[in-house]
């Protein structure tokens, strides 16, 4: 004999299960645009069947089904794709910072343009050439003063920009360390909550989504490896443990710098910041300093024309003489200003601080020359009167001509400095090589970044194909579950009517 109410229980299970499925579909649809959300699905299984009821074992064939049950609500997630995403993410994070830094450096250089170092240097050489045509011309001397100041200001402004960029990258390492600590703290709290909820048999799907989202964000800051244990996520950066269960090992700028040095930090935005600062910015600053210092003090060979009188002597040269001098400063000291009696030139350019220091570097026109254009040396000849007084021949343009020709003279660059190993080159050629190398570095960084971003997008697309919410699919499921719910309800109504007939319409004959 079968149970009278067996079918009611079967219908009830069907209604509850389909209702859970409908609620889950609604949850998926509501979070279709929620960052990091993974679609969820109800796992349905046939309820445990029973034999037909009877005092003795029934001879009725088979077992009676008891309907459907849902055993869990699970999120659809692929751990392998998560791992791929995080491995690709830290590469994109590093290359993004490097690309941005190189683009900024290109913007600072601003070549080719009418306002970059090349254009200002061209005006500087032209000013010497124009002055050589009339060495006593006050206007020409004033123009040379201003173009010299402009050249120094251009170097100083570019150095200031590099100093600021260097400082920004350094401070951002600390900012990213704080951000990483915040993410680690959040993941730690989620580990605790997930463990508490799942210890009583529930599935913490939404909390797991939040934890994975925080982990994804952390993977862009630094390279991490993630493993799951009974205590939750364990996260390492190379050989450095960052999180184990609920125990966080905080990081700071110092520990991140040390991790970079040891090789544990190999990717992420922090890696990109340190590489950009220590490689690109520092290297370019070194090249800039080498260029500025070489213009002022780099060894060059010049030919002093016969008839010239070198400072400290009174006898004119009997023939052309080739000598080595230390840049514009050394050459300027071989000439004479417009002052009487004859006065040799001073250093034309001066450093007011250590030229090898990024923060203390300052390049200026000699203050006395900046105050008095007559102190610009242009002549190589003097004359001595009967009283032994030596006077400069002010109309001589020997030194001004030599200065104007330095544009095409090869300077000796410090081979230990950055600059592609260049040891002998004109100033323009050296600068062109520096700018060209910067352009190649920027182009290569752009290429690597775009390739890495495409790969990351592809992995993310694969993740979304598995975990993402498709509204079309959810609507299809919604209709399916709705019909199943309605059918279960109709089944219950049908059996209720049968019971009503049995209870209220049976045994009333003869009353």
C-alpha cells in the first residue's frame, strides 16, 4: 500500500528546488555587471527513492521516486584560467608603467621641435657665428648671452623634470606598498569569513568572488603565486611569503626594493616603477649630464691660427698650432675679452653643484659673463705698447670663429657614462644617439605592452566565457525553471484534488 501523502512531498521538493534555481538565476542577472562576479548554478539530484510501502516487501516492480533535491549552489570558476590571468597580469602591470615612463621622457625631450635641446644648441652655435662677424657688436654679445642662458635653462628644466619623475616613481612604490597591504588585509579577512561559513556546510560563493577579485588586483601590483589550503589562500611573492591564512606579512618600500634586488620581485606595477626609475630615468639623466658636462669640459682638439697670442705669453705663434683643450671652458680661457689691459676669458659655463647628482645638478652661464657681455672672449690677438702694457685687439674674431666651429668638432665623451659606448662624437651626434635610443626603447616597450595586454584580454575573455553571466542563457534558464515550477505546482494541485475527492466524497452512500 502506497503512502497517501507521498506525491505531495514529491511535489513540494520540486517546487522548493525550482524556486531555488529561479532565485539563483535572478542573483546572476542582478550581478551581470558586477566586477569579479562568477555565475552560480544550482546542482540538482534525484532524491533518494524508497520501496513501495507494505507490511511485507512489495511485489510492485521498481522503487518509488521521491522527486528532486538541490545539493549545492556552486559558482562556475576555472582555477587554471585564474592562474593564467594572474601570471599575465603582473607582466602587463610592469610594462604599463615602463611604457608610461618612456612616453613621459619622450615628451620631456620633445624632439624634433623648435623648443628642444637640439634647436637651442643650434641657436647657441649660430650666435657665436654671428658674433664672429663683428666681435665688438653689443647686440651680438647680448644675443649670445641670452642664447647661452637659454641653453642652460633648457638643460636645467629637463633635469628638474627628471628629478620630479624620479621622486614620483620612488613615492609611488610606497603608495603601491600601502595598496598591497590593504588588499592582503582584505584577503585575510575573507579567508576567515569563508572558513567560518563553509565550516557549517554552506558555500561562500560571493565571498570567494570578492577574494579572487582582490587577488587579481594584487597580481597587477606584484608577481604572486596563490595556493589554497584549509586556512584559505596562501600568497607568496617569489620566495617571500605575504599571506598564510589570516596571517599577513606587510610590505613597505624598503622590503619591495630588497625583493627587487634579490629577484623575488619580477613583475607588477612596483617592478615597473623601480625599473623605470633605476634604468630609464637614471640612465637618461646620466646621458644628459654627460652631454652638458662634455660641452663645458670635454676634451677637444682645436687649431690655434698663427699670429695668435696665448694667455701668459707675449710672442705670437709663428705657425698654426693644434692643441687639446677642455671644452668650451678651456677654449674660452685661451681668448681675450674686450677689457683693457688684455684679460683672458674665464670659464664660460659653471656647475653650481655636483654634476653627477640628480637632485643637486645645476648648469649656469658664468655669473660675471651673464652680468657683463664684455667679458665674453672673442679675440686671440694682443698688442704691447712701448710701456709694456698689453692690450687686446678687439676686432679680432679668432676665438669666436673657433667657438662657432665647435658644432662640427668631435668631443671626448666619458666612456664610463651612459650613452651607448660613445667616446668621440660631435655634440649633435651624441644627443641624436641619446634621443634615438630613447625612441627605440619606447617603441619596444609599447610593442611588449600591447602584446601582453592582448594576451591578458584573451585570458580574461576565456574566463568570462566560463564564469561570466550571459543574459540570454540566464533568461533561457529562467523560462525552463519557471515551467518546471509551474508543473510541480500543478502536480500538487492535481493530487490535492484527488485527496479531496477521496476524503470528502468517499463513504457517503446511504446518508
